[in-house]
C-alpha cells in the first residue's frame, strides 16, 4: 500500500515536469488543480490527516504543508513566466511599422512677408519704437507733396504710380511707399517721434522676376532734438546685425531721395560669402538693403514741425527683397503666386 | 552715365590703377557703380607696317601681292584691297594675330595660300580689326607712324568703362568732367580742364538769333564753322564713344556727342545751308509740325519750346533736333548750338511727346547756363581738329539776363546738428572749395554756389556735400532709442488672428489688391451687391486688375484653383488684408475711402488622405468650425451663425455670422456655379468676415476654477422637426441646464423610418459638475425634466429616451 508519503513524493517529483509542460495559463491552472487544488493528492492527504496516528500527525501535517507550499511556489513562478510570455506575445502581435507616416497635426504657415515684417518690427520695438499702420489708398499730398516730391517729379507719372478714381482727379493714389505715414504720424504726434510703419505699397509695374505691382515695405522715422547722422548709422547698423547676423558689417553710400538729405543707401557685407563675392551679392561682397537719410527740412515744414528745433532720420526697406536675399528666392513672383508648395516652406 | 578710366585720367591724376578701388570711391561719393567693364582691343598681335612693293598676283586680276615692312622684316602678302599704294602705312597682322570675322567673332590669322600664293599674314580692314563695319578697303594709317609699333598701343586700349548711376539732383555729374571734379576733390589733387581755344577766320558769321522766349531759353549761343568734311571721326574718339554706349555716326555728330559726355552740356550741330540765316527761339504754334531726327512727325503745342528757322521749327528745344536741318555727308558749313533751357519746359515737352533723350535728361535736371558758350567753343575746336572746319568770327551769345552764382549762408552749428560731428571752418571750406564752391568768412560761412549746382539752395544741401566728401563711414555710430511705443493692440489682434488660422491648418496667402469685373461676375453677385461698387484704378496694369477689391474671395479662389491645377490637392488658404469701400473713412481721413481689414479662408480639394484613411471632401462644417475656433480665440461672446443663402454661397449649406446684432460675415460652401466659375471642383468651404470689427481688444477674461468633484453625465435624444436648427435646441438646453452644465456635445443626428417623414433626432450629451460637492442623480432628475419640458415647449422636440 502506498503511503501518503509515497504519493506526495511522487507528486513532488513529477511536479517540475508537469509545470514545465504547461504551455498556457489554462494548462497551468489544470496542473495547479491536479497538484495542490481541491481533489489533488495534497488535498486528499490533508483530508486523511485526521486518520493518521496522532503522534505522527504534526510531522505529517508539516510535511504535507511543505510539499504544498513548494509546489504552489513553483506554480506561481511558472505562472509569472507564462504571464510574461503571454504579455510579450500580445505586444508582439501589436507590432506595427513605425516608419509609416505619422499623423501630423495640421498646421498652416505665416506668409514669409508677414514673418519678415514681424521680425523687423520687433527689432525696433526692442528699441522703444512705436508701430503704426496707415491707408493703402492715400492722398497724393501725403504720398508726394508732403514728402517734398514736386508736381513735376517723374514718380508721379501714371507710368509709375497707380491712381484710383476717388475724389478730385489725380489726387488719390495707391501709396507708392510706406513713407506717407511719416507725414500722417508727425501730423498726429508732436515730437519726439520714434515709429516704424510696416505695410503694402503699389507701383505701376508689370509682374516679372524683379517687379511686382504690389510689394511691402517697412518705414522708420526718428525725430527729436539732437538726433543726427550718427544715430541713423548706429541704429540701422544695429538693425542689420539683428536681422542678418551679429557678424555683419555695414556700409553707407550717398544716395538721393526728395524727402531726406543727406540721403544714403545702407549695404551689408554679404552674409553668404562674408564680403568675398558670390552669386547672392552679384560678386561685389555687399548687398544693398535699404534707403535712408536725414529728414529733409522741407518735410518738417509740410507737417508743421519746426526744422530749427528738431532733426530726424528715416529709412525704408523692401520686405520681399530682404526676405529673398535671406532665403535665396530668385523670383519675386513666388511671393504672390500662393503656391502651397512655396507657402509650406515658410515654416 | 558712362565714362572710362583713361578719359578720367585726362582730367585728374588718379592715385590708383585698380578699377575696384576706384569703383569703391565712386560709390562712396554717391555715384553708384552699376557696371565696371574692361575695354580691350578687339584684335591682338597687329603691328604697324609700310607697303614697300606691290605686284600683280600671278593667277588673279582682282587681288595683288604687297610687300609689307614691319621694321624688322619684310613679308609678301596677298591683298584684295585697292585703296592704297606703295608707301602706305597700314595695320599688318602676322600669323598668330587675332582678328574678327564678319560676324564679329575672333579668329587667328594663319598662313594660307590664296590662288596658289601663300600669304604669311594680312593687311587689315577696319572690320577685320573689329573697329567698324568698313570693309571696302584696308585701314590706311597716318604717315610717319613708327614701323613695328603694336597697333593697339596707338589706340585707347586697354581701358575700363564705369557705368554710374547719377542721382537726379546731380546733373553736373552727368559727364566725365563732373565725375573727375568729384574724384579730384576726393583725392585732393587738381582738376585739369581742357584748353578750349579756337581760331576764327574768314568772313564774319551771318547767322542771326532771335531769342523770343528768354524764359524758356535764358541763353542761346550759335557759332558757324565753315569748310567741314563729313567723314569718320578719329578712331580713338569712336572707340571712346562706343565704350560709353554711343554709336559712332560721323565726325560732326561724334564731336557733338563727345562734348556732351565730356563737359556735360548738350549741343546741336545744324547744316548751315539747310538751316538758313535766321534762328528763332520761340514757342510752337498749336498744331505746328516737326519731324524729329528719329523720323517721327510730331504735332506741337504752344507749350513746346522750339528752335525754328525763318518759317518753321527745326528742333524741339533741349530734346531733339529735326530732320530737315540735319548734317549730311554733303554738309560743308555748320552752325553749333549750345543753349540753356528752362528745366520744367524741357521736362514737360519730353513727357508730352514721350521722347526722353540724353539731352532732355540733362536739361530737365538743370544744366549750367554759364557752361553753354564753353561747350559751343569746344565743339568748334574739335570740329577744327577732326573735321577740318574753321570757325567764323562773330559767334552769337544771346544771354539777355545773366544768371549769376548765388549764396547760401552756412552756420557751422547746423553742420554739427545734422551730421553729429563738429567741423572746423577750415575743414568745411576745404571740402567745399575742392568742389568749386567759394567760401568767405568763418562762421557762418558765406558760400557761393556755382551755377552748375542747381541742387544747392539751402544749408542742408551743402551739408550733404560735406558729409559725402568726409565719407559717410567716417561719422560716428549711436543708437536712437524711443520712449516706449510697442505693438498697438490692433496689431496684436491681427497677429493673433493669423496665429489662430495657422494653428487651424491654413496657410497665409498674399494676393494682389485688385479684382476685375469677371471676378465679381464669377461670384454671381447681384447688380446691387455692395461688393460690386469697387473703386476703379485709373491706370490699371491689366483690365482684369481694374478695380480695388471689395472682398478677398476672388484672390483666394484663384489661388486655390491654381494649386489644384498644379496637383496640390489639400488646399487650405487664408488671407488677412484690406478691402476698399467707396465711403469716406471717418476714422482715418475723410478724404479717403474706407479700407477695413478683412479675413477670408478657403478649403478645397480632398483633405486628410493618408495610408490609413481615405481623403475627405471639404464641407460647410469645415467652414463653420474655423469660425467657431475664431470666435472662441477672439472671445466673440454671443456671436452666432444663422442659416442663410447669401450671394456666391450654396443656398442650403451656408450661414451668416451674426455678432452684436448685425451680419459681419458668411461661412459655408461655395455655390457650385461660383466654384465652377473659378475652376474649382467639388465642395469648397469658405468664410469671410469683416475683421476690422473684431480688432478691438476685449477686456481681460476671468478665470473659472475647474471643479475637483466628479461629474454627472447623461444623454438626451429629441425627436424634432427636420427643419429645426440644432442651434435653437442647443440654446434651449443650455439655458435650462443652468450654471452647473459644464459640457454639452451634440453627438448624434439622424433621420429615418422609425422617426417618420419630416422628423429628425438630435442627441446631446450633457456633463454637469458643481464647484463644491458631488452631484447626485436625484439632484439632476428635476433638471432633466425641466430641459425636456422646455425643449418640447419652445422648439417642439420630444424626448426620445436616454441612451
């Protein structure tokens, strides 16, 4: 007759193999039931404990418990193994090709003109300048006369300036520059004045690679007592370094505009070749960036400022031009074709 | 304005040979260098030779054999020209020299046999030298030229041409002398001006000048030169003129042009006999006609100043001469005109006739009245030298009112006030005198302005010259700091609007501000639509850009169509910009039309195609969704959509945007006809709002603390009339639900047989949360009942049960 002892020893010896053979949690559950569950030899042994010799009972009880505990621990260990394997299997089944395109949250782009204008405006905000905008349909008086551009000046010709049918004939134009806001701003504000004017301007130019009837400018104006040519130079040089890079050198050459005198052209050393000469700078090492000058006393007289009291400097910069230079855009038409392949590059 | 390095050197000893350095100096003086070009001889290896023997070709009658002595050796070459004899000095190209073919392409001279005789080199024609078109014979040089001399060294080669941009305030710099004066001032070296001396002989001049309009022509000089022989100008002059972009025509015309480029003053040479005895300077009669040198017959007006003979105009003063009195090959006697014309008169005539010439460009900016006589003499001098003419005694100089130099008073403090640098009296005097101003006194300086400088009238004009000559780069650098300023609230709002649109996936477009009638027709706008009342452009570039835009839609729709045509499928564009309304702008300037900012957007083409989902066609809810995002971000409390059928829009899938009691925009789908008119296929979602109305900054929004208690969430489905706007039902639910309502989502809308004809189901999910406690279902029951009752009462929706 086999004893409890024999039975349990046999169970213990067979447990490892049976646990190893259990390939799933369900099989393991069966093994567990058959070894330590209800109806298992262990359970049978426990139930038979009462019939054992009372003297042997404690030892036998301990023995049964030891076997049960040992097998239960092995079951638990095997269970952990199997659970891990099953979890891994589930994850493996979840595998995808992560190199497929992601779901990119859709986002548009600001137009490069807007980005460039905002960047330029912000540089001057940093210097404590005000920002003003003004009408695009403008009076000929503000666009020309107040800026000391005489009646006979070729810029007023219909071949240069777009006129609109409003008010008296030839008195209303699509502003040809942002400069009329100089006059409007000064007429609305007593000196001192520090302001930049971003905006659109218009010319009678057919569209080609370097001309557009619609374009953008930023005007700047500083008027105060004691403002002089050194302020013009230093401020615009600061702007150029902020806008093009800290290492850029600037140069000023004389130019002529009716509304400033002395007038100048600001050039920056070519950021691409550092002045050595390359395609971007047409092999001269310098790039013309903006026109500027000391406000002509005649302009002060037109707007009601006293030129013996104040001096001022002003500049105007072409937005498309500097943006094109910075980003290598060789044809002005790209700014206005609104081709999304272009616009989406304006990150 | 073009000039050359060699020409400048005749006027000034330049301390540099480097064209780049000279260009930089010119830039810094304000004469922007647009081009620097090296001028090399079009030939090389050509030497001066002399013909010592000529004999017939053994096998050909039309060509000869000539022995050429080049000093160190003699060679016999074949020559087809007959315009020379033994003893002629010629240009000889030995093998290895480079000449030009009839097309102007270079070729290397070789040793080749011509009709059996080997010719080791050739005697050159002008065309072969690349110096002109003449190939009727070889070029015969002046006797006495040393044999063996490199022929190029006898001509102004090599040279460097500078093309300068002369600003309109500097007519005095539109010539070589003017530029040389500036360089002399810069380098602080003397300016050499040409010795203009002529010898007069023969009978006295007989031409008379009747100066009838001294306002239009304050000075008129006329000089007769007799016995000229019209022919080619000397090679050096032709080479120089052509380097400066002026085509050589004849010695007489070339001399006239040369003097203009040299001394600046335009002048004209008439055929003395075709002109007659009397020159009249007067205004034209209305309708009088003149055929100008360009062959165009022009009808004149009483505002045009003309040079006339006894009966008719012979030249448009300061602009262009006439054909009748033009110098021809047969001309022997000429009259040289050099005058000073009133700048506005010339400008208006040039403008009226659309005739802009080198002369008019100079006169309209202002020539020096006191340089006219000198220019006239210079022409006579060069005609004597190069055309064999002799000046007749007694030139006419009609100058009834002498124009003297004027004075400008210049306080030194003013120089400092503008430039920021304290100049001494000596420094200022030195600079200005180098430029030809005369200075007296110390402070203020009394500066006498030469009459060639019409731009200098005020102290600031002198300050400009001082600054230029001092060098802009030699002044200090300081930074102007404002007193605050910053981005105005309106601009901040505009930035926010753009950011919202970009965040919503739309890219910003920039379209032109013009539309055409076809665009407005394409939108299907009724005749009385205000968007048809655009402001016309008087001189549009193209008719289709003839009106200022009243809506941003045409520009955006065209941009959308262009993208789809280029196979860019998922179009999402917006634009924020001005539209132009023909009503006085009371806020900015009542003299101007209103120019409010508008915002529009368009979604066209299949959207959102990807490997795990099909693309979706845009529809009205894309448009209204953008609007909702805008309304939320811009805090447009109380704004709502109202189903409507506005022009251009799909009548059943569009809405008007209501805010503060009025319509200020439309959203929805484009009318299919409008989409088709703009070349767009499928549904197109668009919106446009009057942005100007929402650019005012709202007050600060106030924070609401999110509740930390759990919500009660339940769904309500209503059986309601199919035409009931969901917004009406939602509004009722929201109002009755009260302040505890945290969230409301419409999550299901359907129609079907189970509801019956004309009915639909709208289901909403409501989430309630209290700030201070956990809500219970019991608490919610009366609210739910109240909502159901109100929906039934107010909008006729029957509660279908709770999902």
